[in-house]
C-alpha cells in the first residue's frame, strides 16, 4: 500500500488521482494517440477510453503533471488519427457515419473482434473531444485542436443512428445492420442524447429523449425514492462531463429532484444494501460498496457458508435487484466523491487498510471479491481498466475544482443539447 493509510485525505486523493492519470501515459500509442482498453498484454484500444484520456489531459496540465505543450501534442495525435482514419461500411474500417467501432487495433486503428459501431462509446469519445476543444484555447497546435474537435463533432450523423425511429439504437454492424435493441430505462445514455440533440449538423429529431424517459422506473428502494438503475457506473458516467446540480428536465421537475441528487440517493442505497447484505457476502457493509459493471470471477459454483455461490465474470452488476455475486469495483467509492465525500473517503480508507492488494502502484483494480477466497485475500482482477482510471481522475477533479464541469458549461453544444432535452434552471 506504500503508506497510503498514514497520509492525509488530501494527499491520499491527490496520489491516487495522479496514479490513475498515469495509465494514459503508460498505455497510449506513441504514434496515433489511441489508448488501450486494459493494461493486459494485447489489449485493443477502447474508443471510450480515448475519450476519457482526452478529458484527463487538461486535468494533468492544471495539476502540473504534464506540460501544456505535451498535453496538446498528445491530444492532437489522437484527433488527427480520428479525422484521417477510414470511415466506411467496410468491416475493417475504423468507423462509419462519424461513429467509431467500440474496439480498435492499437497500431492500425482498424476494427477488431467484429465489434459494434458503438453509439455510447462514440458519445464518451466525443465528450472528450469537446473537452479538448474547450480547454485548448491558444494558438498554433491548439488552434488545430479546436478545428479538428469541431469537425469531428459535426461529422457524427446522430439522425442516421435513429434508424428512422424516434429513439436511438445501441449500435450497428456491417454484417447485419442496426442492432435490435435500443435504450430503455435510466442509464448512462444521458450524455449520448445530450450530444445528439446538440449537434449543429445531424441533430436527433425531437421526441426521442422524452420517449426514452417514458421507460424510466421511479421507485422506493430501501426506504429512498430514486430513479432506478442498478449498476453504480450508470449514475456516474454522464456526470463526469455534465454538472447536473440544479438543472432539471421534465421528468425531474415532476419529481422535484435533479440527476445529481438522484445519484446521491443511489449511493445511499448502495451503502444501505451493503449494510443489510441480503445474500451474506463477505465484507459487505456501509463502508464496503460499489456494485457496478466490471471484471469479476468466472469460478465454478461453490458452496460457502451454507449458500450456493455463482460467479458471473465480466458483467454489469447492480443494486438492489442484482445480479450480484459479492464483487465490487474498488475504484467506485472514490469516484463518488462529488456526491458523498465522507462516505467515499471512509469506504476507500477501509478498503485500503483491510485489502491493500486492490491498489497496486496506487491504481485500483477493476474488480475485487473477498467472498471467493482465492489464496488469502479473495479474488482480484488482473491489471487495470482505462475506463476506471479515467472516471476516477475526472470525478476527483470535479470534486476538487469543478474543472470538467466548468469547461462543459461553456460548450454551446452541450448547453443546446440540454435545452433541447428540456433542461431548465440553475446554471443554464
């Protein structure tokens, strides 16, 4: 643990944030700026991770971890690659209609694993592109960053992705066309709809966002009213870029709440679920929580403490309806700092003191399951995931300085997208 338990809260958070950022230095391609999905050997690029990297370079500059010129150069490499890479219906292209395939070869940038042209991952990438365009406001290379960010955003054909409906599909493949499922229920797609609605070229047609909100589930869970979504990350991802404090769409006006407060309620439910621990998992408590999407054990079913235990591998876990197999994401508590600082720090402290193996080289692993007792300390995911590290960097910075929120508040397209989705009040 390298003495993390003994240092102040501020020093601890700074150290963990800087280590999380260093993922983007260690696992980015030097030629094209693409960033690996995970630290595991042979990992392809995840376009969403590139979006997080582009968002984190300004954080590194402001904290003195990276010279501004180097951050601009890294940003420009990625933007130039995205602008010049092949956009076509070919199965080995990089993207199509301004969207990008979920996973790309780290060297060539071509599609791998027959993956989908991903709407949500393109949205996370695009959010990072807009951060870069807003932050780098100088001349020379920074002028090119703004120009390329503008062009890349304008190129995305969000309307095509509606597939002649009011809603949005989740993706497309050259082999079979649009995927046969869309977005239902509250989740991480808010950023997707806001970006699509804000487009100056191919904006989503009116009504799609409202149609999506009609599938929401407002529930009373563990004695709290909440807009339900089980995995914790769904309550965090859009918030990495958009400050939802005090702004409300029609759904939240009706509930006299907002999405920031809803995330606070979701965190409280996760903590209460940990306290009640209905399935008797090891370690669960009010200071051990964070059930979300991520890596988990793929072990055979076992009999433990009089219960049959099944493990699900990599999947999206949720609270309180599950699925749940005793796996938490060690990074998730600290990523909740803007919403519940005391709880986030208390849980992170306990985690580091009790299970220091979850944080090697000051970076949190993707998943940890103490119920599956492999060796002496439970099951632990190998290596690191770029999405985890990027979200952690951004959420810590939003808690401390609000940097990303402030940049996106100034972005006309984000503001337009929010207004077209019906948001009012607050900083809008």
